[in-house]
C-alpha cells in the first residue's frame, strides 16, 4: 500500500464512491483526486465538487462529457441497433469506457499511481472499468475497494457514512443502486432483488407511468444522415441535444421502461429496472430508416452480429480489436442510411408512421399489387422449384 501516493477515483457522489473516497484516504494514506463525468445526470451533479473536497479529495474534476458520450459512444452503438438479451439498451455499459478513458488521462496529467472505482466484486462494472484502464495504460495500478474491504453490504456502507459524517442519497427505506446518464437511468438492489416484487411507481425518474401519459398521441419526425440522427422536426441539433429532446418526448409519453433479469458476465443473474425513453425512440426510428435504405443481405449479416456486438459492450471490451473490426464494418453499412422517419408516441408505445429517403431501395413499381411492366410473376415458379430441389431430393431419398 505504501507505494500508492495518488489515486484518481471515478466519483458519482453516491453511497459507494462517497465511502470509498474516505476509505482510500484512511487505508492507503494517499491523496485522492475525484473525477465526476457529467454524462447527463443533471441534478445529481449539484454540489459534488464541494462534497468531494469536504470529504477529503485534494482535487475534484467535474467534466462535461455529454457531447463526447453521445457522439462517440451512444450513436456508434445505435448505428448497430444495439440491444442486449433482447431488452437492455446498454445505458450503463456504454458509459464505462468513456469514464475509464478520462480517468487514465487525468492520472497521466496529475502523476497519479493508481485509479479506483466503486464497482462491486459481483457486478459487470468492475470488468468494464478495469478492461478499459488496462487497454489504455497496461501499467496502471487499480484499487477495487469492494474486493478488499470488510464493508460487505450497503447497510454497512450507510453505517460507515453516518459515522464519518458523509451525506449520501441512499437510506434504508430506499437503498436502490442507481446509475444515470443521458441514455438511461438504472435501478438495482432493495426490493428489486426479489424478481417477484413489483417496482414501485415512485422509483421512476425519467418517465411518467404510461397510464398517466397524455390522452393525445404526439408525433415526432427524426432525420438521419449516414446512420446518425441529425434533426428533430426539421431542426438540426447536436448529438446531446437530440438525445435530450427525445428523452423529454419519450418520458412524458411513458416510453422506455424495462424490467428484466439479465445474465451478468461474472455468471449470476441480476434483476434491473431501466428507463431509456429517448434511446427506445431512436432505435426504432433507425431500424425503420435502414428498412428502406439497406440491402437485404447486408442487413441480415449485420443483424446476425448484433448479439456479439452487444456482448462486447456489456462485457467491457469496447477498446478491443474485435470491437474495432465490428464497428468499422457497421459504420460501412450506414452509408446512405439517410432520410427521415415519422413516429407516433402514445401511452408507453412507440409506432412508426412513415419513412422516406433519397437513397430508398423501395421501388413502388416493383412492389405494387396493381398492374406493372417490370416484374413477371411467372418467373417465381422456376425460383421456387430451384429452391425446393434439395427438399424434394431429401424426401425422395427417404421414401426409397
């Protein structure tokens, strides 16, 4: 421990990292610099610099990374229509590599010996943070308090915080572990550890209950350029502004709530509740933009890789060579995914109404059910018989 002089801690100001800040100082007798990455937590950021310094940090960084987060992490993932196990839009997973990268950059600037995080020894975030650290700086020292200390429960952490006069947002009545950024907010722990227990309405933050959403549907038009959203209702916006606007639209219409039991990388199942209003709208709109602009075989090949791509993000391999390969391929598929999609939002539902593109592969003269002079329906007979040939041969062989 004596060779650790300075540590850069990923600091959210929540229960875990508030306790860790004080614990690092007491245990390692070191200086601690905190990094709070502003990824769109909004009111959760208020007073964090002052709180970190008051708890003992020698310096506290609070950095606005919202545009970088959406532009370089969220949008690339959504170009792939990313989704984990059919439900999770990876709001927490996709943020970890950016935080890890910035920690390593600050460690280099400040001459720090080590970095630290608040992820538990049971979860996925420890893997995501540490794979990110080591991919960028193979020599960095890592301190993972949850794997070292004897504070083995969040109840004990709350007791530690109370004993040291550290204010924390969790209470025994609401002990949820939450993570919020521009893409989503997640909830774990507390009553949610029982998969049969329903999440209470007062837990949700970004969205209204679908039943309480407006009685009139809301229509939104999203414009895309080469796979990325660039405008809403004709108004061009920055990446972060687009996601923030979609979050507002989706949240007030009760869109994006998911309650699931997922498979963690470390081997156990975990129950989580997520709100991803803007991401839910964006993914649906993007898929429909692709539906008229992307070749069938290209789309099917790309779609076959979505589970693998999602696993790489979920498991922490954002800075891996296989991710670079996949991202380059996916980005190549997005050339021409340009146009606009009209979506209806109504009481938790998100429905595509229309789509158009100057690069559309949809040709009404071929698709029409009316008279046409470009397609001979008689050609289908030979097409079907050739595709049925191996099936016929197989059946005939079994009959012999």
